[in-house]
C-alpha cells in the first residue's frame, strides 16, 4: 500500500464527516479498498447507534426530571390552595353563625383569589406561566374592586377599573404580548397594539373620572391638556418603533422633540383654552421671580437640542463605521 495505516487513520474522522479535501478523500478511498482493518474502523466511526442511544437517554432523563418538577409544583400548589381554604371556610362559618351579610366574606374570598393568582397558578400551570398568572391576577383584582365597591355601596368601580386596565396596558401587556400565545397571534404588531390599548384605556379613565367629578371645568381642561400629551407619546413611540436608524439617532431625535414640546406646551395648552400667553423671555443674566420660568424653559430647550444633536452625530458616525 502506498500510505501507512497510521496516516490513513488520522484522516478517517475527517473522511467520515466529509470535511477533508478531495485529494485526501481519494487517498483514503484507495487505501480502504485494500485494508480491511481501516475499513472496520471507518464503519465504527460511521455507526450512529451509540450517539442515538445517548441522545435518547438524555431526552428521557430530561423528560423524567420535568415530570418530577411538575409533580412537585402541583403538590406545592395544592398545599397552598388548602391553606388558602382555611380562612375562607372560617369566614363563611362566622358569617353564617352570626347571621351577618356575606359582603366581607366575598372581600376575603376575592383577596385570596388575587393572592392565589400569583402563587398557585404559576405552580399548577405547566406552560405559559407568566401569561396565565398575569391574566388571572388582573381578573381577580377587578373582581376584588367590584366586590369592595358593592360592599361599600360606592360608585367608583368604573374609575378604579379603567385605572387598573390602563396601568396593566402600560406595565404588563407589552411583556405579555411577547409571550405565547399572543406572540404568534400579534406578531410584529404587538407594540402598536400595546400603544393603542394604553391610549384607549387612558381615554376611558379620563372619561370615567370626568363623569364622576362635579368640576365644571374638567372637560375643557382635559380636552386642552390630554391631546398634546397623547400626540407626544405617539410621536416618541413611532420614532423608536419604525424608523430604520440607530438607537442614538432615535434618542437624539426624541430629545429634541421633548425639548420643543416642553418649551411650547404651556402656550399650546393656553391657546386651546382660549387664552393668549406670550412666549417666555430669555434673560440669562437676570434671575428673579419674573425671569426664572422663561430662563429655565430656554435652558431646557437649548440643552435638549444640544444633547439631541450630539446623539444624532454619534449615531450617524457609528452607522458609517458599520457600513465600512
């Protein structure tokens, strides 16, 4: 044979994985046609039974471990649920024994349901724990508010419910939208739907507050203040979400937008209220009660514009470097 077995056996792993050069492959193939020992070694290298057995054993171990963890979680959830049942039964027995109304019993019941939604539900639900825990906690919180409102004979439930839904749409829904099953359902529209939900619940909260308050000027002030704030929030969201530019450029643009809004917001609101207000004067060398407001607003505008320009320049420079 032209080449020794030791040299061919060094090439056999590369030959078996089909990563050697064509010249080496021809040399190994020619040697294997005449050498039974090297051919047997190649067959052992190409045998995948051991690898398949190891992979199956690994999968089996992981499956058994997951089942053990699920059983332990279910046991812990059952124990906690039994503990939660004790105060519920005590409250029910006391209510029935004293002949009192069941109002505060339902308050205790819904309170414990709210606690169970963040303790028992994650233990009992095998998948999508964050999604189901968040949804159950939100529903239980609304039930608790509704029971408290009925028990106290109040008319504040709509205000509290819309406030809770608005807070959930801002603080919880963006994270829930990234989890299954909403992630596959909403896709890339999750951010837009979160912003729309926050806007809708914010408007509903203001309407419910306006319907409950007796202040005659609430509607006019709300119509003057809320639209500019919503427009600012949507402009910032759209700037960060859709333009295909660097983060520094987006941050710089938002700095400029916020600085301009802070400078002109008061004039815009007063204009919507039907009152004319002159622009703030800039007197950097004179600081007293008459000039401090105008000086601060001018400094905020100039500082925001300067910071925004710096961030935009940094973002453009980094973008050019990445392109090169």
